[in-house]
C-alpha cells in the first residue's frame, strides 16, 4: 500500500507539514526573501486557508509545496508531504510526487490544461503514469472521474478539448485531473477567483464533497477572506512573505489579534448591505527588495511605534493554537 493511502486512513495524520519555509531570489546581487520562515501543517481531511493581499507570497508558498518554484528560487526549510521530506529531493522524486502525493488546481484552468489533448486523455495520462493502468482501463476511469466531479455526459465530454468547456466545467475537469490519483494534499491557488459567484459556490461545494469522499488535505489560497471563510478549518494570514497570524477559522474571525487581520475582516462585505464596511486597508504591501528592519506592516499600521519599526515581531502563541506576530497584541 502506498504511503499516501496509508496517511489518508489515519484520521488526524499530517498530510503536509511545512516548517520554516523560505523562498529567496537573487535580485541585482541581493538576496530577496519572498517567503520568510513560514510554518504550517494540514491533517488529512482538513482544509487550511492561506490569505493575504497580492504579492504576499501565497503562490510562491504553494509552488514550493509542489516543487515548482521558478528555477532561480532558493528553497530552504522543510516540506514533508505524506511523511516524506521533499526539500532537497531530486527532481525525479518530485515528479513521482506530483499528482500522487500532492496535486494543484489554479485560478486559470487553461494554463494547466493541455489545449491540444482531450480532457479524457489528460486524466488517463495521470493514471497510466502514477497508477500504472493500461490505457483502456485509464480511459474508463477518466470518464468516471469526470462523472464524479459533476460533469454531465462525461463519456462525451472526455472526448472534448478544453476550449469546448465553460469556465466552471474546465475548473471541474482540472479538479478531476488533480484528484485522479487520490493525492494526500490538494493545493488550490485561487481556484474560484475567475468564476462568477454562483459557479464559485458550486466549485467550493465540489471541493468539500470530494474531500469528504477522498479524505485529502486542502491548502486553499485566496486573497478573499470571505471565500476562505466558506471552506477553511484553520487560517494562515500572510503579509509580505511572513505569517502574521494563524488560528482556527472561528477564532480568527471572532477574535482576530493582528492589526492586518483586523483590517482584512473590516473590509469584508456587510452581509446586510453586501458592500464593504470600510474601504481597503490604506497603503500597499511593501517592496521586499529593500532591507527590512522591524515589522513589515508598520508602514500601514495605526499602532506602529519606534519599537515596531526597529524590531521584527516573532510569531508567538496567544491562546490555544492561536499564533500572532505583533508587539501590541494586548493593546
Ligand atoms: N519568478 C519570480 N522571480 C522573482 N520574484 C518573484 C517571481 N515570481 C513572483 N515573485 C515575487 O514574489 C513575491 C510573492 O509573489 P506571489 O506570486 O507568491 O504572491 P501572491 O500572494 O500569490 O499574490 P497574488 O494574490 O497576486 O497571486 C512578489 O513580491 C513577487 O514579485
Ligand atoms: S508589531 Fe507594531 S506595526 Fe506591526 S502590526 Fe503590531 S502594532 Fe502594528
Ligand atoms: Mg498568487
């Protein structure tokens, strides 16, 4: 039995464990950390939401988990996928892992789907490669996989090329490909951002349903806290490459402790009026290719003082499972 299947049969076993992950690039002779000391874990059957504004390092974190960081990126720390350490593993090990231990869905399915190969063939390929099925058997499984993600007339759709499907159906097809080998972890990077609200809700429901069926862990990335709130058990808030707050979803919404998280929650639409209560947090995520002293949020924080600007706050525990990086949590 493969290690990943064994993982899924143990409720609470860690499907993904990321410790002190750093992703750095050389830019004009300087080392720039776009992901800095990030740690989190996801148990089988659970969903971790990763939220933060554009440029906070969400995608770079998920690409690192998939071993797909751009070639000149330097990855350090530890990434354990279904128990196996992946940082420093040879590309051959990553190739075996992708699809089987961890699979990814993206915002734009057309960037992940092969435009000149039928949907059915794309699913079958994964099964032939990772599950060593024969082509005929793999094609039968591909049709079943399309049916399982709610694609009508799956036998016919399997013969279609991606451009023939609507946006929502393409996203379903990409989920079918990602889940074909029952990965221990599904990394979903803004999977519903490009979809209209109704289709977005359907795709979220599908992911939850597939998780109940297959027991995989989900790392769900979005800049939209409202979408994260629909699906996440635990939430990591990232700001400028660092984790600033991490907590169970209920705790984060009911008692946010970091000024950035509070700002994100204040900008959520008011359910009564369906408009944002406050405009976006003033200011922008700082450029990372300058030397940083102190808290990366200081330039936008109402509470910032000289100590904040001089000393970077470390992530500390403030209640069960509730981590915050701020000098003024108790203010
Ligand atoms: N190929 C690359 N080389 C160097 N730096 C990069 C590269 N791609 C992205 N970056 C930088 O890494 C940082 C994090 O980017 P990332 O794409 O992870 O952000 P994000 O949180 O996913 O944002 P978005 O919400 O816009 O998707 C940014 O500062 C970005 O400029
Ligand atoms: S450490 Fe200071 S600047 Fe940073 S979030 Fe906390 S109060 Fe604001
Ligand atoms: Mg991104």
